[in-house]
């Protein structure tokens, strides 16, 4: 029974954004549609384990959710105006609304599912990543509407009170209210897809290395990002950016089992037990990285995936092909202003040309970070810069300066596991070089 229940929960989680997309596209109102979908999911969770999964689960959910939503709209004096607005926004080949007064629950699954569910999922992602929203709002709305996470779960992931997150999501919904629910045209499709992929990558990064709090990982967020990126790839299988992002997530996430010790302490890449890496994920990610590079000009995600593949293919840290990694970083930093890419290149320079060469690159980045950027982003850059500088100073034999840099990095980070790791490194240098 437990396995059957898990299967039903997975099925509901997979269909939820498709059902929500169908209702939002038809009615044009986010909140009542979301409430109606939640009611349909609750009904399914109670009925399906007893009566069995219907032949067309998505059609069943849309039918029940449409009935709930219709009941809401019928009790609203503005129902007719809402239906007329939704009809005006609905493409001619999309989900066809029944005549006024007809119960949509009477329509068959084929009629209710006439529009491709894949289009609804992708379009819902485009809507959640609307350019009028801030990145934090895009992430929250994506996790809520497409990922199916509760407001409480999203709040816990971001270490904010549930009421704060509820307000953030409500503001995001108000911002996109009235926005036409359709995929963007060719003129801005690439830009909107880039926003979607960036949001998914940010979700993954927060899950892989939490920016704050007591835990290094938030595996639910990392897994959710991978699941959603897989869904986008099913919709856009020939889009190199999507394939590259999925490859990057899999190759990076494959190292998760070896990143922490028995007490949750952080273990850096070069000290990890590589036998503990998820080799199934490495194999899939490597194949996808190769496919992504063959799907067109190499973009940021394809290049980062290729770098991750070189790390994961090395049986030992000393077997890593650093010259090839440096060559890929050289291409990457010419394409993107991302400080993380530039810092990664500085590490590669150190591994190929020695720690002093890497330190020169880090110092140049520190000057740039100090003269540009907001205080918040500069603080984040300094934390990473100090951590890398400390490691390179230690390799160069300057233990006193390395201790200072380790402690500066520890003071700057909000991640408790990272701070502990950095202080342990500083304390170890105290013992080695009193």
C-alpha cells in the first residue's frame, strides 16, 4: 500500500502544474485556479488509493478542478466578465470552454485535455519567470505553482517566516495578474527561456549549497530543480541550453553523498571519496554534456557541464585534466560576466600555473568586486574570494596570510557548515605553524 500511495503522490505532483496551467489559461485567475487544483489533488489522494487510478488521471483532475472553480465563479457577481476576459485571451486552438451555464465536468477527458499539457507546463514556467518579477519572486512562484511546494516548505527553504513568504508569493501573483497566459513570441522567447533556466539553476544551487543556515544541502530543492529541468527538456529536447543545464545539475549533484562527513562537516572536492559519487548520475550527465555541445554553439550551461564532466571523470583528484578545464573557463569567462565563473578560472589557473598565478587572478577579481556591485553581492563575492585566496595562500606556503583569509571567509558566510570548515582549516594552520 505504501508503494501505491507513493506512486499516486508522484503522479499527482507531475500532473499538478499541467492542471493548473490548463485552468489559468482558460480562466485567467491564478489564486482561485490554484485553490481549485489543490482541492482536486486532495480529492484524488483520498479516492484513487481506494478506487484505483483513472485511465486519464490528468483529465480527471482537470474535470474536478474545473467543477470546483466553476462553483467559485458562479458565486461571484463578476463571473461573466471573467469568462469573457479569459475567452478573449485564449488562442483559437486552445482549451475550448463550454457554453455559458454548461457544467465543464460534463465534458469528456479529450475535450478537457485538448491543449497539450506540455505547452501548459512550459507556459506556466514562462509566466512564473515573468520579467516584471524579481528573481526571488520568480523562484518562490515557480516552486509554488510549478513545483507544487507548499508556502511553508518554500519559507523553510529560504529561512524566512511563512507569513513573509506568503506575502512574497501573493505580490508575485498580483504582478502577473491579467498577463496573457501564452508562450512568448519569437522576439522574446529566448530571453524568457533564459530567465526560466536561470531560476531553475538558482533553485538547484540553493539546494546543493545552502547560502545560510545549519545544513549544507537542501536536497528537496536540488531534486525539485532537476525534476523541473527534466520536464523542460522533454518539451525542448533539442535546446542545447536546457540539455546543458540538466547535465550540469546531474554532474554536480552526483557528488552530494561525498560532500559531508559523519557529523555533517564539509569535505572539499579534492578530498572527497569519489567511490561515493553517484556513478549513474555521472554517466547520464556526461552523455548529456556531450549531447549539449553537439546541439549548437556552446553556451554557458554547456561549458559548465563540460567542466563538471572533466571533474567527475577523474578517478583521483590528481588525475583531473586541469589544462582542459582552464581552456573551457577561458571560453566561459569571455561569454559571461558571472563572478563565479571568473573565480573558477582563477582556481584553474592556480592548478595549471601555480598558486601565485592563481592569487594574482583572485586579487584582480577582488579589486573588481570592491569597485563595483551592491554591498550584498560584494559581500557574497568576498566570502568566496577569501575562501579561494586562503586555499591558494596555504598552497603557496604563506600560512599566516592563509589563516587570516580563512577566518575572514568564515566570518562572511551565513552557512554554518562552511563557516565551521573554514575555521577548522584556520585552526589546523595554527597547529602546523604556531
